[in-house]
């Protein structure tokens, strides 16, 4: 698999599409979730970020 700049921009564009779907479809639900996230401790948010990074790395490894 050749990771050139076109592929990276395509992946970034797809990420923006997926990130924008929930606030577009359900703005009230998205706002409620963001309010719930604001009360989490830094460690909880950091753990969630780590899990997302690890899952993303496994997906990239598995799909490439």
C-alpha cells in the first residue's frame, strides 16, 4: 500500500464526513453527549483517546 499525500487527504476527508454525521443528524443528542464528556476526569478522557488510537492502529494494520 502506497501512502501518498492523496491517500492521506482522502482519509482526512472521510474522517470529517464521519465526524460530522452525528451533529448533523442529531444536534441535540450530540450536545447532550458533549455535556456528559465535559464532566469526565482527564484520565478518563485520556483512556478513551488511547483506546481509539489503539483500535485505529489495529484497523490500519489489519486493512493494509
